[in-house]
C-alpha cells in the first residue's frame, strides 16, 4: 500500500526550500565553489554574489547592507545579540524579556540570571498579549537590554515591536527582537522600527537550514560572539556559507513580493482550517490572540486528549503539524507559552499548532477538516482524563 500524500502544516518548525531558491543556489555547490574571501577572481565572483544577497536582505528589511551579519541560525543570532548588549554595557545588570519567548532567548536569560544578572519576565494575558504599562514600570536605569519577540512561534501572536522599541529607547536601553517567525509574513521596515538587534532564520522563509541573519543597527556597540577571521567585517568569524547566503537573499526577495499573498490567501486558508475545526469538534479552543496573529498560524487545543497521540494519528494519514515549538518537542511538560496564557490543564496537553505556507492548498485544508473530528473522537474514547477538572496550569516561573 502506498504511503499517503504528505500534507505539510508545520512551517513554523521549518519550511521547504523554494524551487527558485534552490535553482539559484545550485551553481555555488559545483561550478562556482571558490572561497569568497580569496583574492583571485574565482573566489571574488562568489564574493560579489554575496554582496548581492546582502543587498537583497537589506531591501527586505529596510536597512543598510552594512547592518547585516550572516550567521548560522536564529539561535546564534539571539545569543550573539544578548551577549553583545551585556558585554558592551558591563555596568548595567538588568534584562527584561517575556515569559513566552523562544528557548533561544529564555535559556540565555536564565543563564545570565545564574551569573548574577537581574531578569524581569513580563507576563501575558489569557490571549498572550503584553501589558506595555508593565514594561514601562519594569524599566530601570541599569536595564541593559529588552528582548521581545516580533511574533510568537507557538500562538502566532504579533507584538507591537515599534511601540515597544520606542519605549525602550527612551529609557536609554538596547532593544532586541527575535523576528524568526515574522519575516515574510509581517511587513518589517527597520527605518521605522528603532530596534538595535533583529534576528531571522532562513529555514522559516523557504531558504535552507543553517543560515540566518543578525541585524545590528549602525552605531550600536557590538561585541562579536564568534572570534577568528575577518569575515562579516570582523563581526562573525568563519568561512561564509556562500550557497545558503545566496539562497537566503533570493528567498527574502520572494517573501517581500509575497507579503500580500500571505495576508490574503494564506490567511483565508488558516481561518477556514481553524474555524472548521472549532465548529466541528466540541471542546476545542483557539490559543492566542484571535485577531492579531501571523496569517499562517493557528494553535488549537482539544480537551481530554494528548497532543502527541493526535500527532501520531495525523502522521498515519500523512498530515504533519506540531504540538508546540520543535525546539521543545520531547518534553512531557505542557508548553511554557500555554502555561503563561493560563490554558486549563485539560486543554493544554492537547494543543496542536497548524502553520501553513504559500504552498498550502485548499484541498489539503479540506482533507484535514475531514479527518480531524474522527481522530479526536477516537482518542477521547480512550482518554482516562474525562472530568470537569479545568484546573489552570501554574504559570511558567522562568
């Protein structure tokens, strides 16, 4: 019996490489394989192509090419930004972040907390929204850095980064945002948004894995995390991942051209999927902001069932989704994001994140809507947790 056709709805974990991106990359694995730092023409032509990619990234973000640092991934970018901000301001020992950040930020904040830094973790309401008055009240003269994600990887919530950055800059602190999930889905113009550091990762925007970007605003004190050669103007040592950089440049150019598509056709498919599931499956709920979230993301909880069991039965039908962040899968604990939202225990363990892309089709959404009610009904018949206990999970104490 042939395997079922794959329906891929896990694009917040990773996305397929766009055919146009792969086509642009291929010559730089074989025909043009020179080191872009070499003095000879063979390497120099690769260097010129990297300059073109850097310009494409800058155009997509509304910044200068010299403010772009290529690196390996979003995690490296987040670590570098936080490290740099603290190293450049050794007399400031206070960090502000949120309880719903990606582990690439939360775990770094906890690391510095153990080293004696004071860390404030901003809470969120039941929809995952921040209270900017809490941010204002938390700022101190010794606040070195505020780190707030542009969009949440689990719920898709979009945060008012421009307003947040303006508040932070008025306090004289540095501002960092993890925009890994927002890029390609939200229009980002760094001429208007006064962040000091912004991070993105290629594999979330139909570029390959293993390539990312750290934006550092001109004039921001910077301390490199990677030491060695002169690459990236001495800000990130290591031979450039040339083919992937070229692919990322192409991917961001395409993403910028497809912002309207993401916020119309993809958003409509997301709403069809989410509304259909909520209407057809009793005791289901949408997690996060019902309005202000990424156009491709719907996080839905199904009461009395385990997310892992749901994913297993979905996988047998060729349907790929996630029970949360791919970087925290394998943990038996409920998502720290859902805990921060105060999602009841009986719902939190049955959370599924559906994340679409411009390659998602209406036929695929129809298939998921047809199959999911039977999956949930089957699992509920086996569930030992049927009760009226809707005890709230304790908030994440990170």
